[in-house]
């Protein structure tokens, strides 16, 4: 009986492997196309309106945005004019106005303190697709414009922007857009050298859209990121975590968060940083595990006349983890900058 030559047997085997590999790839593609539509996306239970979750000192203002009937923004206002300086507080991603609670009283001794929730965080309005026509209200350009809209609505001519993490990105962009409206910047643990964006082709796939709310829930309601922002997360209590993640208790929050993620974008702000002329304080937690302290040093060296304070034994949100040291650093700088 003739025996197939080894070379011929190898070619036959290779053809079979390629055939089955092609079938496996085809089945995987079909699964990726179909399976997302089979995964149930159940509505969340127990959600409430923002007003039902608000504290007595919470206030709301409606800011205009083209293609909507306005956007409701939750804010807090110390109401203390102090020396005439106004501190406008800009929180980081996932956080909200409550991140400034522990330093508000100290700063209010030197001026008016206004903190607000950037959308879709905190108790500010949870816009979902269909609530607007045209460009998304979650674009970073819209977030910067809202800084000045809020100032106008609250009668603030000039402000010192006090920012943390992603809030510092907005602060740097705001300084480039309207430098005349800002008399100082406090850039804490600033994520200004990050380059991130979500590919539109991927985010707009029907399969990805289908699972979007589940993705949003996994990111927006997780304690992991919140814990990672503290050098000593064991010192954070459940009440603190709940205040941070209060957005996840509000109706439609997951759909709103997904709309925000779809247009998420951060880019290196080197040129804008070089153009900053306002007195600037750069703050960093020495143990920041999100934005390394080396990036804060780089930022300070890029802004002429700026100062750097590194707070020992602190993480990414020193205004929460080390409020006394944070307040002292800002107040000392205010005395020198005034």
C-alpha cells in the first residue's frame, strides 16, 4: 500500500489547520456580532432624583447649552465674600463637589468658595442621548465653557480656579480660553500630560452601544478607582465612598455616564501650559499613584513664577486625605500671591 510523502502529508495537514482556523475565526466574529444582543441589560432599581438626594446646602442652577432646554448643575456656595477673592473648585473624574467639603471652611476665611458637579457626576443633570441635538454636552470644550457660564450665572467676575486631577485639565484650558477671568490657579495632582481618547468607530458599534450601560456601571460604580486615589484607603470610610459615588444613585446615571465615556478625550496640554500667566500653585501628594509627583514637578517647571508643594503621606486627592496640610499650602500661597 503506497504511503504519502511527508511533504504532501504536511501540506494536507496545513490546509486542514487553516480551514479549521478560518472556521474558528468566523464563529468568533459571529459570536462578537450576536452575543452582545443576547446579554440582558436590566434597569437599575432604587434610583432617585437628584433633588431627592440633595443636602440642605445644595443649590441648582440651569445653564444654557445649544440643543437642550438647559443643563441643571448642582453647586455649593459658601456665600462668604471674605477678601473679595472667589475660589471656584474643579473636581476630578468620578468625584464631585463633595470632594472639597473638608477644605471649604478654611478657604472660606479668605473668600467665597463655590464648588459644583461637572456632568455627569454628583447630582448635576444626567443627560442621555435624545436630550440634546447637535454636539454632545459631554465634550471637554463644553465642560470648559460651563466654567464661565457658571461664573456669569453666579455673578463672579474673576475667580481662582482650585482644581484636582482632571479638573486641572479644565483649569489649564480655561486659562487659555479666557485668561482675563482668572486671577490664579491651584493645580492639584494635575493629569495634564495624559493622552487618551475613545475611538469613535468602536464606541458607535451597535454591539458596543448595547453593552454601554453595563460598561458604565462597571466603571462608574466601582470603589476600586476611588480607593486607588488614597495613599491609605483603609482610612477612608463608607460614608466618604458613598459621597463620591452619589451619581450612581441618580436616575439614568448609567446611560449618562456612557454618553460621557463615548466622547472622553484628554490630550497633552504642553502649549496651553506654556502660556499660563496667572499666579499658579502646583500641589501633589507625595504618594500619588495616579499622577506621579514627577509630572507635577514638570508642570511647575513649565509655568514661569509658579510654586510647587509636595504633601507627604498623601495620595491623589490630598484635599480629602490630608485636608489640613492642603488648606495650609493653599492659604500660605494666597498670602504671598495677594
